[in-house]
C-alpha cells in the first residue's frame, strides 16, 4: 500500500513530515515534490534502502542517483573536494535546480554513485523536500519518481500511476513549478562541464564562474551514465519537428491519423476536424513548455495516442534544456 499525504507546499504540516522521515530512517521509500520534478527518496547512506529505488523504478544499476541535502553542512557528509568554483555556485544557485558532480565520500551508499568515484548532489528549493531531508537528518538519494524510461512526474498522480503499490509514501505538494529536471554540472574537471542542461543555463553559470563546457548530445553518452538509457519517452511514437510550419505540422498529423489517435504538442494552432486528433497548444515559451511537457506526454499516452507530434522552440537560453528533453522523447 502506498500512502498519499496532501501537504501545503509552502508550510507543510510537520507531523506528516515526521511520519515520512521515519520511513526514510527505517530504510523505506518516500516520493516528494521538488521545484523541478517529483523525486523518489531513500536514505543515501543506507545501501539496501537505495537498492529499493532501483527495484521500484526498474532503473538500470549503472545509472547513478542524485543525493539531496538541506544545507551546506550536510554536503560534507556525501562529497569532498569542494572547490572554490563549486562553493561559488552553491552560494549563487542553492537551493535550486543545479546538481553538482563532486568527489564521493566513502560513507555514501555505493549504488547512489553506481560504482563511480563521484557523487551528484543538489539542494532542492521546496519546503516539503527540505523539511523531509532536515527531519530525516540524512542526505536523501532521489532520482525522478517515474518508472524508468517514462516521462518524469510533475504531480503526485503521475507518481501514483507509475509506482503505486511499490513505494511506502507519496507527499503530494501539487504540481512542480519548473517541470523539467535540474542542470547536472560536473565540477571535478578543470573546466566545469554541463552533463544535462536544465533551468540553470550555461550563460547563468558562466556569469558566475567563467568558462563552462556543454557536452554535445551524442557525447553525453560517455560522460553521464544515465543519459544513454531510453529516457522521457511515452508509449506512443514521438516525432519532433524542430521548426515546423503550420502546413508541415498539419501534413504530418494527417498522415498518421490513418493509424489511430494522433497527439500534437506545440505552439502553432492546428485545425484538423477529426476526433482522433488531440492537440495540446502551449505558449511559445520555454517556461510553459518545461512546466507542461511531461504531463502533456502522459495525457496523450492515456488517450491512446499511437503517434505524438512535438513542435520545437528556440534552442537558446532555457530553451536548450527544453529542446534536450524533446529530442530525447523523440529519439
Ligand atoms: O531535478 C532533478 O534533478 C530531479 C529531482 C528529483 O531532484 N532528479 C533527477 O534524477 O532528475 P535522475 O536520477 O532522474 O537524473 C539524475 C541524472 C542522471 O542523468 C544521472 O546519470 C546523472 O544525474 N548523474 C548522477 N550521478 C552522476 C555522477 N556521479 N556522474 C555523472 N552523472 C551523474
Ligand atoms: Mg529521471
């Protein structure tokens, strides 16, 4: 049985948080909201607890997790070699959607790092997440709380759909505000490298610390173990039109309607008078795409779409992270 507890995201009830924290301390699994997506948490210092995360998600064992901390001191429990550069980023962006890859401390459960010498750490900007970590008095390992390969969850209902019955508790704090996962930045190299683009952009990082490299889409495979696995994909086939004209979009959608329900997620209004055509029109803004893309993919899956056509946005600034997720969904 999975217990779902509704909480005020600004001022969560401390009794409920204590209940969740005791599950974490006893080695159980609790899903909780962050500002990006929902995470599936376990005590990061407890090997058998962390292994349960991999089992519940069906996550490949070679894909490492992010350790979540609630303050600067807790970082020292999981990571060492925190450079001046890393400290400056922490000052500027924590709590927030920036994950730092650092030297791993031996006390961290091995499977958090999937055998690597490094560990990914972040401090989420969400009162429920921070309260849970503080009350548990331990760093919490948490990947996104979806079944491996599915879009990340942005509501408690998404988590329940994927993991209901397989985890102990879900803390429901409503929809997450950003909607896509954190930026993952490797700061162990001389020049920091973005392994996964996110809401903290390369430009924002460079303003604080100077040169930052961005691993190209194909190159990511070698650097960030997680990115080589199938990711962010709904059941339906997905086509990405990086820059679609209204005519092209309409043609592609029409072509596939003979196969069944066709979903469209984009900013160009398309009119096709066919009950099997399911358009979801978003504003042409990175923030709107980020916030709604995963729930839109899930909604179209639930409606039995055989094909989902995605329309891209500008691949700059925050749009880089959005386009990264759209490409993955379509790959
Ligand atoms: O916003 C987020 O980051 C969410 C919330 C819950 O915090 N978490 C999340 O976790 O997206 P997950 O497990 O779905 O993605 C973690 C990413 C993966 O791509 C993984 O390969 C990478 O971080 N990662 C973790 N540890 C790493 C390490 N030591 N070196 C390189 N990449 C690492
Ligand atoms: Mg994930």
